[in-house]
C-alpha cells in the first residue's frame, strides 16, 4: 500500500527533533546524562578532537587514552568508567580530510 506522510521532509524532521532534544544544533545526546557528542556512527557517539589528541593517542604501547580535561570526550570516558566504545574524529585543516578511529 501507500506510505503515510505528513508532507514533512524526514531529514528536516530529524534535525528539528535533534535541536529540540539537545538545545544545540549538531549535537547528539549520548547515553550519559549531560554529555553531548558531535555526531553518531553505528549507534556509537563521535567526539571531535584536536590533531594532537588524535595522534598522541595512537602511540604504540600507550595503555590509557588521554584527552584534554573538560572536553565532552573526556567527560564521556570518566562517567562510563573507560569501558564503553566511542569514535574520535579529526578534520585536517590543510586537506579537509576527516579521520576517525574507534576506541575500544
């Protein structure tokens, strides 16, 4: 049969719902109260980090992940006791490429 619609673009409706939930456009509510991610990939939050944070955490032999204090990524790690997966994202300012990496 036919699809029931209310003549609203689904992408606009999703964007409006996101703004209504978080109060900030482009932010996504995580499973931790009060912590908002910059996006979501495969149902897991994505946090934008600086170039130094992205590459310094790729050092061989590093046992603990280090993020700047006060960032949403560090708040998410602390409140989940370092055992829930998330994505780190970095956009290269020179080439415009976006690099992502899954943590845990």
